[in-house]
C-alpha cells in the first residue's frame, strides 16, 4: 500500500512538472510553411510596427518578381501575395532570375533593392519603392549601378545618423581576380531620396580564409548584411557556393561603414551540422524579437541535406554579442527553442483570426505519464484533414522516435510511447520534446521521461 501511495505522489510531482514545462511555447526549425514552395532562400525580414514581413528568392516567383509573407512572431507566416511583379507598369527592366530582395523603411517610404537579369543577360541590382511593406513596389532606378557592373545581393545599411550605404556583390560570373571567378563585397555611399550611389567602390570583403576557398575556381563572399554594436560595424556574409553543405556565415568588423574590415579569425560563426540535418546555412538577415529584447538571425538551409541543390527553406536562431564584442549565434538548431520574447499567445484579433486559425490545424492537448509504468500518453487534436507525423526529439534536436505517420481526419487522438527509440533500444531518463506536425503547422510540448 505504501509503495502505491509513493508511486502516486511521484506521479503527481511528475505531472505538475510537465504542466509547468508546457507553459512556455516552443518552435522548431525550419519555421513557417515554406517547404511547399520548393525553394525559398536569401530571406530579408522587415520589422515594421507590430508585424514582420519576409521577402525572399523563391521558385514560385523568380521568373517574375517577389512574394511577401507576414508574421507576428517570426515563426508562423502567412502568404500575402505579390510584393513586386515585372508585369506591373514600369517594372519590365528585369527579365528573370529575381533574387535576394531586401526592403528597408526610410523617411516614410519602403525601398526594395533586388537582383535580376536584364535583357542583355547580365545580372544587376535595381531599386524599387512602395508606400506599403506589402507592395506593390515600383522601380525607381533600374539598374541602380552603372551598366558595366555585374552585381547581385544589394544590402542597404542605415546608420544611426540616418546616412545610408549600399553594399553589393560583384558577381563571380564575370568578376575574375587572379585567374579565379570571385564574388566580392563592395560598399558605396547611397542617397535614397535622390536614388544616387556616390563615392568610389570600396572592397569590403573577398574570399581569403581557408573555409571560404573550398569550391575550386569559383569562390564566394556574398549576401552582405551589416549590424552595428557599441560603435563597431559587423559585416556579416556567406562563403562558398549556396548549393554546398559548406555554405556558411562569417563576419568582419570595422569602425567605419566604409571599412577597412577585418575578418573574425574564428569564422564561420554559423555552419552546417549534418548530424542534426542542417546543411548550407547562409544568406541571412538580422531582426529583433517582438519586444525588441532579443536578436534573431533569419537564414536559409537546404531542405534535404542529401540533395542540397533541390531547394532551401527558412530558419531562425538567436544571436548575441558577448562582453568582448564577439558575435555569437545559438545555432543552427533543430531542437525545440523558446518562442521569441514578447510573443503573445492571444495576439490574434479581428480579421486575422480566420487566417491564423487556418494555419494552426494541429494542437497537442497534453502528454501524460502512467504512474504504474514508463509509458507516455500523447493526446492531440486535428482540426482539418492532414498528413500527420508524431515524433519524439531529444534535447539536442535529434529525432529519437517517429511514432505515427499518416493521413488523419479531424478529431481527437491518443497515442502511446513506451520509451523505445527507432533502433529498438530503451532511451535514458531525461528531457525530451514531443512534436505533432502537419504540412502546415507543428505543435511541440516539452516532457520529462522517467524509467
């Protein structure tokens, strides 16, 4: 009798702990529902008022322009349609290969810098403008730089005093240095109001560190993005070819936006981790959490590490500067991570309610232990017909057990996990995460497994 009473007390303590764990919400990379588009890459996220807007290279739009997605939490994204289309009046300069859009808000307007292939077949960058982050954006200067400069990956940096700078990449297709095709990052002054790029081009970064020189006669520094911290300018960039697992992110620092920049000796700061399924993390932007308390890096990685040229999708991870000013990234991750700070579970209001409910088509109703054995009962609910996976992850993001895969109809379900992994071995006691996911949404709950 005493032993049963003891077990029941342990059960109550365990259940109480699980309830506490479940108060905090989590996300798992990749975020959003971008995989269905086949390839979404080179993300730019604009934070404006209480929303985020994401622009990217994508198979869904690279022949005509750019789509835009909207979010309130950096994790769940809603497709808002076309932001820029070459078929709109005045936008027919670019013919195809619409890549790497970036949008900034400056003096009451939204400016988009983007790459495209002109009618002569050469890659250049252009500048467009809109009164709304959703667009439509209209060209105001195309191309933005001289006709003889073959370039991609424009980035607009706005300094604290309002001065603006244009970073861009001389593309390796025609930029030959020392007998090699080299993508290099340059910077010049930029006057957005007068659509004027001024000053001599200044070389900011060129492939030079061993990790950047792994791709033979074609080598890359691309995807520039600048953040400022304690008076220091951090030029972040991607090295290697985007279709390589070794595509990764490094940074260089300067005391002036025009440089000279010195590369961090311990680059790259974000790289592949094939053990957890992350290949080719790169071409990023940086934004803040909803409450502004945390920095997040938004980047792409390969959908399938075994086929890195088959498509990319979007990830977010935390970024911070240590006491020595070293830029650190807490990633890449595939394990459940706390939602960005300031995210409210009750932010859905008004006309957005149906839209967001349509995304959240899965919900975990609880994960409960059996007080008399080590079996966990997972209760979850399906709101609409869905292809569902139920998986258990360990604390570092590796899949321990896939419990269920299949098409399910709307309803409430219960499934059990007996603590065995996919290899048929019993797992050790510890912290795990239960994920129930569909094509459109995933829900995650933190659990403690005891045996």
